[in-house]
C-alpha cells in the first residue's frame, strides 16, 4: 500500500507544547514534554504502552488538565481546560472508541457537535454542509442513515466530518486504523493526506511501524512519559524508531514454530449449525459450523459488528444458542454456564478488558483472583489464599516480562498495561482453549511479540485457540486456518497460504470486488 507523503511543512509551528507534565496516582504519564505541530503536516506519535501518547493528546484536547506546562497557539499562550475550549480554538479529536450515538442519523450526530447548532434543526442546511465536505474529501456517507447501519470505516468518516464541520484545523486521531480492513486504511490515508494538502494539521497515534513509515511527515517518539526523539520521514527507519521506543534490545519474533498435531484427541471446540438470537446491537449468528482441534489456531477476520464478538461469546457461554450444538472437549456444553466453561480450562481475552474482564475499582491482585476464585478459596469460601494469588500473578508477569504493581487499581492502568495484565492472568494456568479477541490491541511492538509467541507456545503444547482480530497481518502470521465473518455468517474458510489479505479484506466488508 502506498500513502502519499506531504512535504509542505511550515517554518513556524501552528501549535506548541512546552514542559507538559501530568501525573496520575502512582504514574507520571507526561514528564516535561515539548512538542511542535505544524500546519499541512502529518505528525505521528509513537511509543510503547504507557509512554504517555494518549494522555498528551487528551491534554491538548482538554479531556485532561495539565499539572504544569504551557500551550501556545500562533505564538500566544492558551488555556485548554475542556474539550469545548479545545474546539473553540479549532482542535478536534477522534478517540479510539468512536463517540457516535447509534440510534441517531449521521446528520443528527454531526449537528450535536456543531458550535452553531440552532434551536430547531435545519436538516436541509446540515445535509448540504455534510455533502460539501463529503465530496471534497471523499468522505461519502448518507446523512439520513442511522449510524447503527454504518460499517466501522463509515463511522470513522462521520467522526472526521464532525471535526471538519465544527471548523477544526488540527485533527487528532488515536489509533484510527485498528479496526479497519486494508483497503479502508488505504482510503483513510488518502483522505488525511488531502486534508494536509489543504492546510489541516494531522496528529495520529499508532503502534504500527509500517504505517508510520508510510504516512508520517514527522515522527515524535515517547518513552516513559518523555520525548526520546523526533525524526523527519526522510531520516526514519524501523531500526531507528525501535531504538528510540525501547531501552533494551527488542525481543526477536519467531512466528515459525512447528505446529504439533494431536489427531487422536477430541476437538477442543465444535459448533454444529449454530444460530443465535438478534437483539439490539447483537449480531445474529446463522448456520455456524466450526471446529478447533488441539494444537490449532483458528483466526477469525471480520469488521466489528459482523458476529465475531458473538462467536466468542457463544464459545464462552455468555450468549445462548437458539439452534444447533456446542461441544467442548467432546462433551455437550450447549447449555452450560460460563463458570462451567471456565472451570474446564477455557480462558478469555476480551475486546474491551476494562468493561468485560475486570472490576475497575479493584486492584490488579484482586482482579487476578476474580475469574479463578475456585483456585484460591479456602475454608469453604471463608478465606482467600492471597499468597497463592500473589505468587501466581508474579510468576505469570515474570514469564511475559511484564512489570507493574499488584496493588494499583485496574482503572489507573494504561490501555496497554491493562491488556498485559489480562494476557498474564488468562495464560497463567495453561488453558486448553484460549478465546483471544484482539490479542495485541493497544500493545507496543515488544509486548505484541511476547503475546504472539505465548499463543504459539500454548498451541504447541496442545491448546486450541480462537483468535479474533481485525489485524490481518497478525491473523495471517499466526493462524493455521482462517475464517471470515460477514453479517453473522462464515463467508470464507481458508488456510492462510490459500488466499491473500485483500481478498479477505473485501470479504470482511461485503465487497464484491
């Protein structure tokens, strides 16, 4: 994929940050950071988990208030103490989790964001304004359609339109490509490059080095809350960026471990002609036939909202089956509870760990015990063996090379550290079936390598893996078999060597091309 590179960088910064410092309980997120942002520039923030990238941009957008430091716009100091204040000086942000109201139309979502929103909404005027920007920047979307009917790529277009119609001149995007198919990423970069050509400043946070090397005019690397370097595109290389991101040498990545077959054993998971119900935002699964054998990784590709979450929920027992059968390890588990599934050696790494896998106001140690209470209760449930919980947690963290305090509340962990904890907890007891949704979402390069190798090691020790991801490079490199979900149905079933990324990407989005 080729993304155009914009080289029109202005001599004076559009916006400057000086000495930005932000501390949370037990965490110094930003430590005297200096950063310049120029008009007509595609600026990328890069760094490992917990480096402070999202925090810094949320300060610039007014989502967090800085503890110390200064922000200058056009050479004049400004106070940004809320998102409203940021929008007043033409700064907009698209968060990792899109902030749209599914029940409202595209036009209504955009209208709610406008600074000149009238008391009575003029739909014709709003639609005309949307169509103007849509045509200019190839952000084509029907303004009268409900957001719930849009794909993730189309929803992201709406988020960008919201910023453009609210007169933002600096657009901040936090990991915008993490849920997009390859051709959608290509289209997004083209849109962003056209915006740069028209004088907009773009700041993008990403963990994907290949994206940085293709789309960035300037790259700023953060580590441990500090800026470790700033590189222009012409001077950048993967080796230089990695050396700035990590203090120690990067662990080598070996994804070519030999698969071990276990032909005499029952499948770890088997779904036979499975249907589920449809309610609200739940996608109905239809006619799902799937088998995962011991020592096999089955990858699941699909754009968010096409049934991959529901497939994981069926395997775990969260979502009930209305038709068909589910077998675990050769036994009928169609009507068994989540606890019964868990006790039989099934681990779960969800797409949203803060909501789906933790209690935010409990500590890391308490959350370690939460999904494995039967392992640690003593005296008929009247006592917990906390030393055993501590030793299991520490052993798993050491295995992965992760490090953070067991006494910190889960809600205070960065997104990457939270993902690290969930991986360490779910892999601590040698599971027989691993349901992994977006395994490396939010992880830096080094942590992603560790997590992928751990999955391969578990597979080679006889575990079956259901790997759900929108990162097609990850799916192709890890999967022994690959299925594609669209509209709650399996529309493709391949060995990775039998297909290619763009074929799968088009199947993911329902394209006939």
